[in-house]
C-alpha cells in the first residue's frame, strides 16, 4: 500500500520544471518528504534527461 506520508508526494510530469503534488491531508512529515523528493529530482537531473529523451523520440517520429 502506498503511504503518502513516507513519499510526501508525486511528481507532475509534463510541465517545464519540478512540481511535487502532496496529499491533501499531509502533515509535517509528508511535507518534509515531498521536499526530499523534489531535491532527489533536482539532483538526478530527471527534468533535463526527460526533455532530452522526449526530443530524441520526437525527432525519430518525423
């Protein structure tokens, strides 16, 4: 079972940046963990890599 308190939130994909959506009932632990998730996304360069892969895919599709 997914525990929103442990993960803090989920990333919204498809926007130009980082957005972590937290559960509406989130308390301090969940908010702290959502900030941790955002930091992990930044450190992993996920947005840069995702943009690059999508760009490659779109070029191949033409």
